[in-house]
C-alpha cells in the first residue's frame, strides 16, 4: 500500500482534521496540532523537481555512502562506525570503549587518541580535550568532521611534528556520533521528510533522539507512523546546567524541537556523554566542543570564572580564524544556561567550551543553490571534503593551544662556523624545574655566535616542507625576539640575535629540532670587539603558532587547574594568563678568551619595566585587541541563547 | 591579517546589533504571519500564474519590485517563492531578464534562525539567491536540452561544453542529465566522442562517461572511467556497478576499482554485496584483510555476510598465533558481525594459548569480556 495512503489513514484515526498546522506562538517553532494531517505532510528533496510535494534544492540530495574512507559526500553510519573500529583495532595510539547505549540499544562509543601513558613530559597527568559529534541527528556535517579529526590524529601521531606533539602531550577524547538512533533515522530517509514544508521534523530532518514521551521507549524510524514523528528529546537541552531554566529556547512541550526531556540527564545518550569526562579524567579536562550545524559560529557560555572566560575568548579568537569562511563567536552570560552540553562541560569542569556550528551560515544559497528552508542542514556533497578538513584542523589548533604554553627548554651557544660550544643549559622536567648548565665559557668580544633555542613544543607550522609558515588563519610574528643583554648602567648592551630561522630538520641542539619539527630556532649574534667581561642574560619572547605567548618562567611548569593556567608566568614572575619573556639563561661575555667568569647576575630588560618583552606580540597581541572588543560585544549579545 | 580578520568579524557582529535592537522577528513568527495572512495565497496565485500566464506573472513581479510593501519580510518571501516557481516554466528571454533583475537583489528582511541558533540574524528570504539559483537551473536544463537535441540529430552531444556563456559545471551537469534520459541507442552514437573527451578532460567527462557506461552496460567504458576519471561521479559508478552489470563483470570492475584510492573503500564494500553471486569477491576480500588501507573495509564487507567458509578462513588466520594486520582485521570482522558463531570464535580465541597475550587482552576489552 502506498505509504502516503497509510499515513493519511493513520491520521484519520488519530483525530479531527483541521485546516492548518498551527504554531503555538510560544516563541519556538512548535505546533498545536502535531497529529493533524496538516502537520504531517510528506515531502521529498530533489535536485530540480519542485512539483507536488517535492522540494528542489538545486543540487542532488546527499545519499549516505558505504565507504570507510572519506569521499566527496557523506558516509553511512555503518561505515563510519567500522572506520572508527578499524582505526582503534590497528592503531596503537587509539583506544575505545562503550559509554552506554542509546534509547534503542545501540552502543555509544568514545575513542581516546594519545600515547598509552597518561603523563606529560613533566610527569603530570596530561591535559584532556573532549569533542562530541552527532548530538543532533540531521547535522551530518558533525560526524563527518569528528571522524576526520580522528583520522587526522591517527595519521599524524608519528609525524615528528605537531601531530606527534599532541599524541605525546594530550589526551584527546572524541565521541563521533552520540545520537545514533536519530542519525540512522535521517540516513534511512536521506531525501524524505515529514512535517510542513518550511518546518520538516522527521526523516532527514529529525533532530532529537527517539524517546516516546508516554512509553519512554524508542519510537520507530518510519515517516508513515505520524503519531510519533514529533516525539523525542533534544539532547542539547537535557543537561543539568540550566535544565528547564524557564528561559527561551528550551521547551516543556514533548513535541517541541527543543523539548528538554522529563528530567535532567534523563536520556541515556546524555548520561553517556557526561560520563566521558571521567576518561579525561575530569580534573584534567581543558576544552570541550560539541559539533553542530549550521550557522558558522561558536556559541559559548561564560561561567563566573573570569580567568576561564578570558582564556576561552582567546582560544576562540584563534580557532575561528582557521576555516576559510569566517566564523563568529558569541557568548551567553553566566546564568543564562538552557541545558546545553557546552554549558554543562564548561561550567561543571571550568573549561573553555562551546558549540561549534559548522557552515553554512544561511543555507544552500550560500553555495549558489535554492534558498530552501532548512537547507543549511543539507550540505552539498561537494562541500563536505573541504568542510571536514577545516573543522578537523580548527579543532587540532584548539588542542595545540590548550596543550599548554611553550617554554624555552634549552639554549646552546657556539662560535659560528662550527666553533666550540661556549654555553649550553637545559631545564629539567617536573612541576618545579632546575637548570642544568653544561657549559659556560663566555662569549668572547669580537666573535660571532650561533644561538640555538629549543622549546618544548613545535612553535611554527610548515605544510610538509622545510619552511615555517603561518597556520591557516593565524598571523603570528614568525621570528622570536631573542636578545643577548649584558653590562650595567651606561654600558648596558642589548644585542638582537638575528638572521635566524625555525628548524625543520632533526639534529638536536645546535643543528636541528629537538623532538618536533620547528621546536627550535637558531640565529646569530656578534659580540662587539669593545665588549667588557660581564654577566649576561638571554631574553626570549615569542608565541606558539596559535598565538599563545610562551611561559615567562620555566622554573614552574605551566598547567591547567581551577579554570585557568597555572605556573604560567609573565615578565615579572607572577602568575598570568598571558605569559611573558623568558630570562632564565645566563651566559656571560668575556673581553678575551679564557677570562674568568664574572660574579653577579644580569636581569633582562623585560623584567625591569612594565613595557614587556618586545617581540612577543604577534598573535598574542592580536588576541588582546580582540578581547578588548569582544567582551563588551559578548555582553551585548548574551541575552539570547541559540537553538543550537 | 589576523587582526584584520578578527576586526572584520567583530564589525560584522556589531552590524547585527542594531537589527537585534530593532527587534528582529523569529522565523516562526514570520511564518505564522505568512500563512495566516493573504501572502501565502498570493504566492499560490503567482505560482499558478507563472506557468499559465508568464507575461502577467512577470508584470506582477515587476510591480512588486517597484512598490515596496510595508511588510518587507512578507514581500521578500513572496518574491522568493515567486522566483522558485519559475523553475519548471518555459525558459524564455523575458523570464531570464526578470531573473537577472531579481538576481541582483540583496536580502532585505532578516530573522533569527530558530533551528540553528538565534545569535546571528540571517535573511528571512533571499529572492536574489532564488533568482540566481533558478538561472543556474535553467542553464543546466538548456544544456541538457541542447545535448539531447544533438543526440537526436546525430550531432555532438558534448557541444554545450563549448558554450562560454554558461558556467562549465552547469553545462556538465546538463549533459549528464541528458545522458541520463536519452534512449540508449542515441547514447551509443556518442560513445567514441565521450571516450576521447574523457582522456582529455577527465574531470568534466567522468559523470557523463559513467552515465553512458551504466546505462549501456558498457564495462569497457566503465573500466576507463575508473582508471581515468575523477571526482564524485567515479564513486557513483562504483555504487551502481552491481545493478548495471552482470555479476562477474561487476566484480571484475569493483576489484579494479580497489586500486583507485578515492573509491577503493566503497569498491570493497560493494564487493561485499557481491559475495553471494560471486565467489571471487569473497576470496578477494579475504586477501585484503592484511592490507593497511583496505583491510578495514574488507572486514566490514565480510562481516555483513560471514558464511561458514568465511568463518573457516578467519579461524585459520587467528590460528597462526601472530599479531599482525590480518589477525586484527579477522577479529574486527568477527566483532562487527556479532553473530553467535563469530562470537564463539572470538571467545575461543581468548582462551587460545597460541594467541599473543597482549592481543588477547585487547580483544577482551573490546568485547567486554
């Protein structure tokens, strides 16, 4: 029997027929009469045919494809799942576990990406980040992007570069598809929807999970049983922070698109996601993002922790510049939560957190196709390869940022042209570190030296080549500000260490990078022939390639706790969220070779004035400008919380 | 540059504030007004008029353009729907002229997107975008019709590709539509022309050649598409191969496609669907289990149809007692299958002293044992 006929018969049995599907006028797109045939039209998305109940998009409606590897289009759930499982099975850097089951009984898997040990180079528990995908069923951009992120992390874990840095220093948790029941419903009805044409709700446009509000069990995935087509809980309204807050954009109505569920964390999917934090563990969590579409924006919340909020603003400023189509950042005030997962993780764990609304901004018209209502949830096949690459790269940059500020790990100074090493010192590891000085023979007047500076983090990006370039969307000052300062009073001298470059080849101190490509820089400095013997100091100031200023004091290891950076000092040795100039290496200048080591210690200029360390600006400075403007803006935008 | 982009973003956000302050209406509020007033009825009238009386329709639209209504949002939506109603009508110069005119229009009515976040206003309706999209569709249809006409008369069905006045991707799609609807005998007259063009312009011709191959059952051409083609259409060919070609031909084609990196996984999974009709497909999948790139796909394919011979082969792999890709993919096959026989084999593996202890430990974790 024709399914439309079945639907019509079902509706006839369900109740009286009214003329139109009527909004409740409650500020949300909910209807008064969801069992009415007028609210249960059946529509088919097509490329060009808009006759009858067809809705022409202008491009072929994407069909989920059985392919484990990425294609010009969207993969079906079975293939995505098998892909995750294969990577887990064959990659040493990926493990997985079941967090729970969906309402319909499907296993919800989360994957951990990182080295087997859970300690960073300083012996502390690694920081953790958590990405959630597929909470809203129809937002296919999300599982694709989460899977691309997993694939990228696996592929780069031994790249001797930033992928390996993340692998060795961060605990990355990715839950690629949370609302599996809903997602498979949308895929089973890839071009079919029900509802009204401008507000389709079931089939390809299902958003919620499958909860039947009366029975509590899972509804079916069919469109021809309209009695349940509006059922389900919005999993992004079901968390305990701001649950049923009475604010707009979450609803008590079980048929609403944004129905929050019967109680906080009532849904097994919500419980599973929240339990993922323990894998961080929760005390190590540093960042959370929930991948959605569409709008091209980061939708965040503020907590009552201004330091956490400031870090979130800066992190967002760096990340939103990565995609080629600019993203926006908007923030809700503390107290305006509505049960979203970003609020739950952000406030519960005091970490930067937001909902990432993947493109498009408006809909299919962004790509030259028909401006059809809800077409923003149907990204054309040809767009997803670029989009998932960009979102994965955006998240990777965020991970790199939240892995922590860099510090100068070692400095080696040798006479240019292969001459002897005159100074070499290295910081040890641990929460509190000590400097080990292997050589301190003095930089002799009239000679030229190569100054090699090693960091604990790859500091610059380089797309498969030997030259450091800007990470997409970033604009940091490429060379660090490295100076040799010596003398006092009127004879105080500050020499720029110049003609330097970031090192792309291996080789270690004096030759190449230490552990990761571009984790070391080398330049030259010439000591004037008139220089007198004096204590000296090397000052170093720079940002990493995401614009995060380096730690100003390597004696204490930087970390994250209490919703802010710890052990992250500025120019004056005090805790900051902005970092500063390192002045921890103290060679000396000698008027002649073999001159005795002078007594005393040189304090660098950065520690003597409030002007800061000079060249450390770059992206960091840009971040500061952003912040000044963004905070008042965020305040003015915060009144509304989005239906994300 | 970074600062510039950041500031631009901020300025864009700031630009939205006045509209927020002015009380931009929710989409659902606007939609309710649309449907409760006379606007929806007017749109329906215009839609009917667009087909029956296109001249009067165009006149009505030009009147709307010349006289802004007090309710801008409703008028914008009316214009958008009117433009979309031009999709199926006769494509004449007067209609094109109207579409070009409206296509220059920028959005004039904003709303707060209530299904994707209310933070940022987006256009409530965009008649300009609708007009431009309809023009593109007309261009596609024109290319389709010219290609079809050429086929009927024995001419060059690819000629629309040379029309510089039409965007190339629209011409390509139009010809693909033509090849999808023309009678097969007419398609065959184009075969050699398409083959030659495929070599010279693979990105543009892949979809056309794939359609021809699929509709005419031409496995030789299909093989050339796999070997020389590019882009999404090659994937579509792989997905359709089993329904278009005889079982052995499809299997041979899919095996060949496993050498093409961008469609290899899809080809392997299609081979899985071909196993019941083609024993060679199963053998090939088993041989792929140890392949770093394709073993996972082979495991997924085998898991969907794990018969006794497959179980026997997997058991033999496990019995080797080594921890390599083949073993891990054999285990993955059994896990993805999840049937009683597969589960029993896995359980036995946990107790098999020949199995590497570390791998047994991993398996125990995976299956929750």
